[in-house]
C-alpha cells in the first residue's frame, strides 16, 4: 500500500452518513483552472484524508447534451489527481505513482443539444469507461510511432468500452471502498497498465484509476475545498 495512503479519518470523512451538499454554482475568473469545476451542479469527489500526498487538477468536461441552443452546456464529469502528475509523453521506465478519481454527474436519458438524437442516461459504466480510457492515455506503451500509437489506443479503447459495459462480468471483481467513511461496493479490475474502479456514491457515479498506489488502501470523500487541488 502507498505510504501516503494509510487509513485515517479526518475532516473529509467527518460527515460519514450525510448526503453531500450540491455546491452552489459560482463564477470564476477567465483562465482559472477551477472555472469548470465551480459551475458543476454535483459534488466532486477525491481521495479522503488518508491520502496525505500531492493533489492536482486534471480537467472537467461537458457532455454533448447541454441545455437549449445558445445556452452553456452543463459540466457532466471531471477528474482530480493524487500523487505524481501523469506524463504528457511516454517515458522509459516511468515509475510514476498516481491515483485519479473521476466524478460523473447522474444524468437521465435526454435529447442531444442539437435535438437530433437521444443521449443515454449515465451509469456506473460511464464512470468505468472514463476511468479506463484515462488509464490507457496515461500508460500507453513506448516504442510506437504516432500511427501505431493511435491504432493501439483504438484497439484498447474498444476493449475498455466492452469491459465497462459489462461490470457484472468476469473481467471485474468486487471491492469495497469507503466513501465518506461508509463502505460502498465497487467493481475492480487490474492489468499490466494499472487498475480501474467503478461504482456509485451519494449524488454521483465514481470511477478511479491508478498505478503503483494500492486500490485496496484508498477511500473516497467529497471535496470540501477545491483550491487544495489548484495550488499544485
């Protein structure tokens, strides 16, 4: 288990049995990396206070099914990182130790923004897919030229999609992880590239992926102050 992820209970898990509050939407200055996180209408999750290492932002994104034409699209998901930042390019003998938590809003089936189609409701499989594709992007093998790398990503991405669509299948195993201090069932799988978790949490769907940080020693909690992730 990672030395910085010993199980402790602190302020992030103090409200163990409470339903997380949906944060009020707030404006942010242009260029502020927190801007897309602050306008979300759902709570964000990260590793709980058992993690004492570095925390950092990745990105938050909007789905294709926002509001009416001309209106800003809602933020549907986002990720926060823990440990060493993900490499932008493959590095030989890369030994980075990290864990990334993906928060996905619970969205019902809805019309696409342009009105031409219907978007499926988000599920734990949505979180599993985002986590699986995130792990692939962070750990792709070296010694591949650009074309071969894209071919590999497409192939592995299709496999990750199939696996995410079958969370009850043999490619996954059960793992209980504390969420705000309470045990919560998740689905877990690992490969030569790292591990992926997916499941549900109060108010949202959760995915996670990591490498060289034990998934058996982590816990999730709502993030009370996102600026902790923006300081790095």
